C-alpha cells in the first residue's frame, strides 16, 4: 500500500523504460510458460473473438449502482479460457496499469483475465462523495462487476489494498469463487503497521530524526521528506528495481490521492485512514476455497504473516518470492508467475493439495 505522491514524484527521476532484465518480455525462444507447462488452449482458441457488434479490444465500461447514484467503471478482458481471473489493484485508488505485466504471462497459459479500475480510479468515474469510499461498498461493486462480466467460479487476485478487497469479497461471496489469491497483503492493518515499524527501526538514527521532524508538523508531502523515504525505504521494500517500469510509473501518476489518503492515511509510516483498524486475521478460517498467499522477502508486509495466513485458511498454499518486495510481480517475476500459474492450474485440474509451498 505505497504512498502514491512520494513514488510518483520519485519516479520522475528514473528512466521509465522496459529494458530491464526483469522486464515482462521473455527472451526469444524461451519456454512459453513460466513453469514450462503446455498452454491450456491453442492460440487460435484463446484469441477467438468474444465481442459482438463494435469490437473494443475487450474493454467494457460497466455501470455500478451505489447509494449515491450510478457510476461507470472500466474493465478489459483478455482471451478465452476455463480459468478466469479478476485482478483487483492496490491503493486504494491506484489503477490496473501496474498489472499490465500479467499480459506477458497469462495469455500463453490460456488464462482468461480481466483488468479493472475500481470506482474512484483514473479510468473509471471519480465521484467526490466521501461516503462512497468504504470497504463494504467496494465489495458490492466487485459483485456487480462479476455479474456484468458474466463470470462464475472464477478466481479473484487482490494485491495490496486489492488483497483486502479480495478477502472481504470472499467472506461474503465465496460461492462464486473457484479460488482466491492474496498478493502482498496481510489480513490485519495493525499487524501490517507493526511490521512497518519494525522495518523503520532498522533505518539509521540520524535519518529517523530527520523523518520525525517532518512528521511532527505533518509535512508528509515535503519533497525532502518524500525523497528520504523513497531513497531509504521504498527502494528496498516497495520495488527493488534499478528503473521503474513504465506501467508502474503510469499507475502512480494516475492515483487518486484524495481517496488513497482518506482510506490509508498519508504514507506507510502513518496509517491513519478508514482502514486503520481493519482486521480479518481471526476470520481466515472461514475461507474454504483453495487460496494462495504470496509474500515477498523484502515486502512491507511480513512474509511470515503471509505464510501463517496460508495455514489459517482451510485450503491454503504459500508462495515466497525470495527476491521480491511489495511489487513482487515486477521484481521477482519468474518466481511469482511460475507459482501463481501452478496454483491456478492445480485447482483447475484437481491436483491442488492444501498445505503446499509453491
């Protein structure tokens, strides 16, 4: 759950190219799948047209009914397949854009998937009524999106704030899920906050003194303060790449800062929004569908908490990305997508075994 303004400003100092060794593109001649598994379907079947009338590249704008009126949200479908995955981005109020790396991995596996900007995010409507920015309303929104897309027995993958949303959706609408993926998010904000304090305590004392001076007067958006946090913390625990990939930079550029701060607070160190007391740690046992918890060794979330979560749900798997941070789908891509694909296919073909570390 990164601080959008801080990372967005810092990203301007980086070359936002995709020439990274860890970029989404695979080398020519590389195995088509992260796990060297055969695709679920032929390319022609996966690419079979699924739109009628005017074709829009899979984009579908969906009207969402809320207590404050009807608003539109943006979705985009990729391919046709038995395994269907709905991606829930973080923030709150970031965008689908940093999920664009999934486009380099899922199609070759025959996995049908959907990118989606939640209400308040850049490609969807951005109403200004603050009553809309509550977790339970977002859960209802996801269910309306599911119905409009016409999918059932699908997988929901939530990253960061999206992990909170995915977990809440599963607790209410588990009957529609084939499986659940929680990526880089613990099931308790107090636990998340405590681990961030542990990481913060590892910073040098002179740096902590400097940060506290800005925090004492709530000057969280001071460029000097933001630069210190990015250089000394986020580059180690948010995204461990020498350059910021373009989809990530665009996602931070397009964040709705107001919604983010209302729900999360000003930054990682000062959680103070509506999610401050959110805690589903003791409700994990109610999750009955096959579930994958993904943690990063260098994440802002405690990877040991993620592993424990996989034991607390009734049918859990755990995936640790040893080189990964909060955005493990970028800085430990091969581990992330190999394990994720293995999980999805194991549930689909009936070979899934609870208690497995992928």
